[in-house]
C-alpha cells in the first residue's frame, strides 16, 4: 500500500474515532424528562366534590370560582374521579394558577398535557385559556358534547424564564369546560462546553498522528 493511501486511511480512522467520541458527549448531555407538576384532583377535599372549591393542594384560585365535581357529585364523566368545572357557581368563571413558579433554562423542552371536556349541560361552546407565563398562551374552545380529550403542547424555551401554569375559564354562566389530568414536565437540554469539543478534536488529531507515524515507521523499517 502506498504511503499516501495508508496515511489517508488512518487519518479517516482518527476522524471516525473523533466523531464517535463527539456523539457520545452530545448524547450524554441530554437528560430525561422530569415531571414538575401532576394533578388529577382525586385527592382533593377527601375525594368529595364541592362547589366553589378553593383549597387545592397545587393551585390558587386567583380569580372567579371553580367547582370540584365528579365521584357521584354532578358527575358529568363517570369513572374519571374528581375534576373541575372551570366556571363555578357564582357566575364568574375561575382561574387556577399553580402555587409553584417554575424556572426554565434556554434549551429546555417543556410539555404540557391536560384533559378538557364539554360542559354537557347546555348546547353551547365554552373556552379555557391555558398559559405558562410568556412561554405559552392558547385558547381552547369545545362544544358541550365534547368527550374528555387529552391535549398536549410542546414548548422549546429560548430564554431564561420563570412562569406559573394557569387555566382560565371564559364566561360567567355557571357552565364551563371540564378540566382534569394536568401534567407539566421539562426535559433539560444542555450544549457541551467549548472546552469539551476542543478536547475531543485534540484527541482525534493526536490519535490520527500517532497511528500514522507508527505505520510509516514500519514501512521505513521494511525498505
């Protein structure tokens, strides 16, 4: 084999080793998703429904009122435990806001999941506004006969942010969308430090030079 071809072959080998190492570093910096908040309301109030309920474990009622219903109490969706009517019994739709303010870093991937269902009591549409500070805001409008449906949204965080998760009923006629099974999770994604990449490149270059020199010395010995 010619010297030039041999050098090229082992240079490629060194580059391949560098690439494999770099991929390993990049992969190792991607963490698993962490659940920040999960709530199905089933443990609230000892498992018993209550109108205009405001003693939630994970939430503040920051406006209006909501009803804790289900488990045989105004049970619109039997078999689903307790859940919320987002427009309570005071003709003033409610807002629930997470008691915890969550901090998100650039590169984080945030997932929000929740169930919404129709009011089932009148032939009208109702809406809920879901927000996570400045990171997310969307209005969901459903008909009265809508079955409990899971909605999922994914947010890619660009800047350092601190936010509360909130659900706001729209209206004020004592009939609102049904809310249940809320989950908020975060997957941190960090980029390797520049020094780590420099180390990988240096290692690959050193490996290429060392292997190539060894092979060339063998060729000279045979000449």
